[in-house]
């Protein structure tokens, strides 16, 4: 654009160009700003916002039962037995307080410290955002002996709040149908919602949360339903997460108290694994980026355990120093704090920034952990011995890791020999396929676009990191190849497990395995490795799973690829005209090597036609539990999980 054109354009940019979005229009115009995205995560976030309002009533001491109902049309009803949203007249807004809460952003009792001391959710924008993004919403209030009601369409009231009956109960009932013109997907996932309700039950002991699904029935003819309740809270949470791990101490260590007006709950358990699994929450929000409450706990844990170990002489024969990582290996821990005015930081606003929280968590954890160690000397020695074992293994692992680091910084010469790299140098444009086996790797190398697609064949099943010590992980040839190919390094002076992504060579990392049992196992092994040692890659949206077709169906000169059983049935019916396979040739692709290079490119690698499934972490604690169950030693829960979740599973053992 020339200078003259720029000047003309600037003169045309006047007050008339400024758009003012009234009421909830801003939410409908930019929904992702309020709920994260308009896909699965955002869709489920609508439910969380309504449930969070009910949880806030519970935290205030007025609610102990919350029910979530999924209707056949994928609409949702959330019912609680709280006080009910006020329905009296709001002088400033000149309408019912209920309508204000449902239609005005940043309106609600959460901004009044006398109404709610702490609250989760989006802090006052939640339920109005749900209303804005629903094609229809109905709210029913049970309050002051009466039943009040109001309905909305796309965030706008259809009539004034009215009384429709009488009742002796109190509570709020919100029913809504997400707007299908906004959301990419409209189907609620029962498991995702149930997981969040289970989490809330553990984080808020004494509250009963139920979920009921009216859409489908199980083999017994019953609708899916779960009831979640915990009397001990975080202790139950720890036992749930560590159900498939071998415990080192009989019962979790439980710490609870209040410092400077901040309620703090901590539960922790040591196990025989080598992973650190600390999950932190602020006002029921999972702060997966950590923050001051996590820093306070880590500081207290290291100082208190080291002080005890020094005092008892258990470190006298150790010839090297112990660091913070050693105290957290094999530790599963939940930290939950309730903060009146939380300040969130970080890339996804899930990192607590309140400085005052660090000191109070440190103080409480130090005090109560010291009491525990003095009163349980046997368990204390077991924990310290675990720490010494971790420190010894860390020293062995450091040598292996440094070898990986040295290879990783040598540039092209240090890259794995089996890596077929791409010519593009901009990581944002590059993608790497982690391919099962040399045969499929060879086909992928022939079929790829060499400009931006790299191929790294992996030999057989990579190491199961869930059951391996750190030095064995860094000594694994396949894992070393992944590190060096990606260009990432692990370990800093402050944190030996920190991942450095500055030199990440590919922004898309695609796992491509056979569509059979072995292929699924290999994909799970790779995902376990990423989750335990490269979680930031998943959190930053870099990890994907390729979806090769399951079938090729031919009849005459017609052919179609199928990715699901439903597609197979439909295509056979279309080709044969009678639903039978007569005259139809069906080829089942069990391995990538069964396709030639052109077929693999056109179905699985061509960006124009392929389907990639992005790996996300919807619930960190549930992901932790599932990986420990799938990759651990205990077979029965793994078998039960596969039978329940694998739609077309054929389990041999």
C-alpha cells in the first residue's frame, strides 16, 4: 500500500467504524475469549460454569446436592438445593435480579464478599456466557415459597420473570441447549463430565454430585448414571489416583488448616513409581501451570524432609547432595487452596500469582508434616529411603541425559541415522511422523512431502517409562532418538525435569502406528512417554495422532476407504445395494505397511484430506490415573478399562 493509499484509508477510519457490542453480543461474536474454544472443551465448559455456581453455594454453606442431567437432544439440566438466585427487583438495572445475573456480564453475588467468600468459574461471567451461547435456556428458581421462571433464546429473555407455582424447597434449576451454529460439536461426552464431577466431589467433601445420561442405555437396559460423594475429600482423591500403584506407606498423609484466612488442604502418598504427580487447585480450578501455592509446598517438603533425614543421620553415608526432585519422586499429591481474590498468570491463566499464598502453604505444610514424621518414625524412614534411592538413580541418569544433550546440540550430524528430515527450516511449518517399524517407515518416507514432513521410524515397542527408572529411560535408544530428532533438551539447574522447547524442530509431532492391538499399544507407550517427560508438548498443542483407514472397499471400478465400522457397513450397503458383501472386495488394513506409498499419502499424510487427532489433556488428574493403570502391573483394572472403552475390542489376554 502506498503512502497516499494509507492516508486515504486512515481518513476513512472514523467513529462510524467503531462497533459497540451491546449486552451479550460480544460473547456470541468472540465465544473463544470466554470459554477457550468452540469445540469439545468449550462445549463442556458451559456445564462447568453452571455447576461452579452451585459449588459456590455449597462453599458458602447453603447447598449439598447438585444433579446434572444429559437429555436425548444433548441439552443439559443442572439442579441444586441452594438458596436460589435472587428474583427481587434490581433498582440500578430496573429489572429482576435473576434477569440481571442471566443477561449481564460481570454481574452476580461473587463480587460481593458478604455473599461469597471464594468462588471458582469465570468469576461473574459464567452463567450469562452460557445463556449467550445457548439457543434456548430456561431457569427455574425455588425461593421464598414460590417457583419463579424465565426463558431465553440466544441470551435474550422471552418474557419477564414470572411465578409459576409454590414450593417448600429452595434451589436453582438451569436447562440449556448449546447453540449448534456456534459449536463445532454438539455431543456431550459422559466420561468428561463425570470426571469433572468426581473431581469436584473430592475437592469439596460432603457434597453429593450426580450425573444421569438419558441418551443411551447399557447392556442391562439402564441409563448411565454415577453418584459422587466423599467424606474425607483429598485422602479419597489420592487413593483413587494411586489405586494402581504400589504404596510405600499405608495411608496418605493428610494436612488441613487455615492460615491468614486461606483454607488449605493437602494430601500426599509415596509409591514405588518414579514419577512425580502433584496436582494443585485454587477455588476448584486445576492450576496445571502451578504457582505460589505449589512453590510453597515444594519448599516445605524439601526443607522438612531434609531436616528430618539430617537429624536422624540417614544421610551421613551419602557422598552427594540431594535436591528437590529427589523428595518428589514417587509422590502423588493434591494441594487445594481457597483464595478470596486469586490472581492468575501463565499462558493459559492457570498459574496462581498471589505471593501471600506461598508463605502460608509453606508454614502449614512444614508444621503438619513435621508432626507426621515425628509421630510415624517407620513411615518417615521409608520415605527418606525412597528419597535416597531417587538421588542415587538421578546421578546415574544425569550421565545418560548429558550424553543425549551432547548429541542433540551437534546440529544435523547429531541427528538419528534413521531420521529422514525435511528441507524446510521453519519449525512452525514442519512436522515429524513417529512411525511404527522400519517397513512402515520406508513407505512413509516414499509417500511424504519432503519439503515439510520428516519421518522417524521406531523399532518395536519403546520403553514403558511408567515402570522404568530415569537412567534407563535416557539410556533407551529409541527415546534418545526422539529427544535428538525433536531438538528439545531436559533439565535445568533449578529443575532436572524441566523441558526446554526453544529449539523444538517441528511444531507438529504425529504418532502413526498400525490399526491393530500392537499399534495401539505402541501409541499408548509413546503417549505415556510424552505425558510423563514432555507434557509441555501436549499442553502447547504439538502432539497429534494419525488416523489411517481401517478398510478399503472395492466393487468394479468403485472404491472407498473407511475409517469406522459404521462407514464400512454403509459403503458395503451402497456398493451391493442389499447390505451383503457379495461381489464386494473388502481389505482390512492391519498394518501401515499393507498400503503403498501413494495410498498412505492420500489417506493419512496429505494435509488436504487426512484427519489428525490432536492430543489434549482435558483433566490432568484423570490422565495421570489412566496412564498409571494402563501402563502399570495390575492387569484386572486395565482389562476392565479396555473392555469398557474399546468399542470393537478383541481381547486375547
